C-alpha cells in the first residue's frame, strides 16, 4: 500500500503562485510515477501532470503547460506542483496519485487539497 497526503492548497488571487506538496509513504518503488489531478465542482477529474520517481521525466496536461511545474524530492518521498499565473479556472480540488510502471492506471490517491483562485 501507498499512502499519499497533499498539502499547500488555499485561497489566492489571479496571477498568484502556489505550491502543492504530496508526501508519500508505504511501499514506494523507484519504478512508480506520481501524478496530479484536479476536479472542479460539476466537472470530470482532469489530468494535470505526471512525473517518474526515477529519472524525473514529466508529462503535463494541455491546460497547465508553461504555468505548472511538477517536481520530486526522492529523499523526502515528496512530489510538488508549482503553480504560477493562476487563473480562476484553476479552482478545483487537487489530488495526488501514484501508479506503477507500465500502466497509466493510478492505484493510489490522496484525499485532495482545495485550491481557490479569485478574480
């Protein structure tokens, strides 16, 4: 099992920056990848970004490319999501998730952290 705990959400103004953290514990493998998703009220869950524990290769959703950066600190088993130039449409609950190698199915999820961007 893998446990994931997000933190860093809050209320910010449009144009501000915010950094989310996801602390992972349990049976973490270097072959795993970590992802960030978000879900706004009444909307489907949206892929935000993904990063491999080993090597650090990244993938981003189209709506956040150039504004958000995913990174990881292997020593701390923590993944970050740096969000810049925030827009009101970025308002959502942000979730951290983990998947094994060779699959894009995320098996482990955190409880989510709310990000609200006011105009």
